[in-house]
């Protein structure tokens, strides 16, 4: 993926507190700019729902990987990306 705008959104959850579409709207705006959104593990929506919201630019959504105390949890998250 080529990044057109060298700034990305940092992982933060709870976007629905500021807008009803929450992270879906953030992902659409980020994708429209041609840059990356790092999705929080505490997002209001699943990674799959966010990726669907940016179908025109599916690489605009990536997940923030935080180390899990259980390695299989981290591996499951990687497999979803």
C-alpha cells in the first residue's frame, strides 16, 4: 500500500462518544486521505466491521497489536489482519 498522507490515526477506542458512527467514520476519513488507521483493541467496532467500512481502501485499517498474556490471543489477532 502506498501512503499518500504521512500521518496516521493513533489507536484510541470509544469514538462513538464523539460521533454515532465512531471508528467507522474515522476509518472512512482516514481511507479518503490515503493513510493508515491504527485500530484500538478497545474499538467500538470489530476490525472486520471497520475494514468493511473502508472497502474502497481496505488497507486503510490495521489493528494495533498489543502483547497478550496468552500467545494464542495475539496469534488470533494477527490472523485477522
